C-alpha cells in the first residue's frame, strides 16, 4: 500500500499499529479524476489535500484514500469496509454466490490465516464490504484484504466508466464512418470526448498492468500471496479480459473520429484555398 510517511505508524495495515483502525468502518474515497498524472505517494497526498480529506489514513495503489468513517463528513465515499468480529457472522454467508459489484453479493472464505489459523469471511456486496475477523488476524491480513477489495472496486468503476463511454461512442459512430460539416461543428465536443477516452484508457492500462501486481504493491510475501488468492476468488483477471474488448472498441472509435476530423478539416481548408485561387484568377482575367 502507498502510505504517507506521517501516518505509517498510525494506520499502516499489517502492523501492530493498525489496531488504530480497530473493528470499525473504513471508507474509501476516490482520488482519481481527469488530469491526474500518476499514483505515487506524493500524488496521492496531493489528491487527498485537494479534496480536503483528513491526513489520518493511507493511500491505496488503486487510487483510493482509506480513512475511518468518522473522520469525514461531506466527501462522497466510493465504498465502505466494515470490520466485524467473527461472532457477528450471519449463518447464511457460508453459501457460494456469484461475483459482481452490481449483482448479488460474493462471499469469500480465507482459511488458515496466521497467527491463529482462523478462517476469515469477506462479504462483497456492491459498495459495501464486510470482513469478519479477529483483531490478531486482521493485523496479519488487512493489507491483502484492502488491496483486493480496492482492486475489485476499481475494476467495477472502470467497467461502469467504459460502458458509459461505449454508449456515447455509439451515438458518435456517424462521425467515424462519414465525417461532415456537422462533424466540424461538433469538433470541440468530439475532441473533449476523445481526450476523456484517452485518460480512461491510460488509467486502465495502469490498473490492468503494474497496478494489478500485488508483488509490486504489498509489503510482505504473505500479503502478496493472500491478495493473489483473493483476486482469483473475485475473478478480477476474467473481468479485465472481458472489459478489454469494450476498452478497445471505445478507443478505436474515437481514434477513427479524430483521424476523420483531421483529414476532413484539411480537405475543407484545401477546398477553401482552391476557391480563393479560382476567384483571384477570375479577377485577374476580367480586370
């Protein structure tokens, strides 16, 4: 996890100091947005400060700022992680349920978690995540769990973003197949849309590539292994593969539109220049 230096001792998951988190609610605030330049600790801190978020917290490499639920008031949360005692576990969570942030909940069971060898149960239900775990096991597994649920949420957010972009792309297909005067009139809007698509694609390239490797983002081998297991249970790789086709479709559409606009604009400038030359020749002939 990406942690600001001032808060590592107080909030870092996977350490004894993470008891400051306690069995309570954590909220994840989305730090992403068009115009950001990356996901380093400094950039995460800048995003936190820009949103007026409390320094009590830590940044996830998935572009979220985790902090205690009571530490914020006005900023909308992306999702919430509720850490509960295993005794609060409902008896119905031992069934296997299909995955999907927008669909029914998904129940994950993680066995033999050190130091007690207990089973941790994680219930992912839309923007709500419940983790049934003892304090000792939470200190051991918190980094991997928060990494995995943040990845799940980020992929769901990316999917929603690209599905919306695909709807807009379908409305703009005519500009990709046959540019016209109407395309030039909408050039500014189409350029802004193409820029938004490039931002989204750039984010997705990062999140699907370097960002998705727990071995580059988790502090211990144990955390990386657990995060890998949870990612497999949540089918993040399959989700990424399915989303790749949508990303490619949207990206190709606006690349073609940009190319068509460029060439059609050159054509119109050339046509205008020819008209001017003809008018000048006519003026010279009939002087």
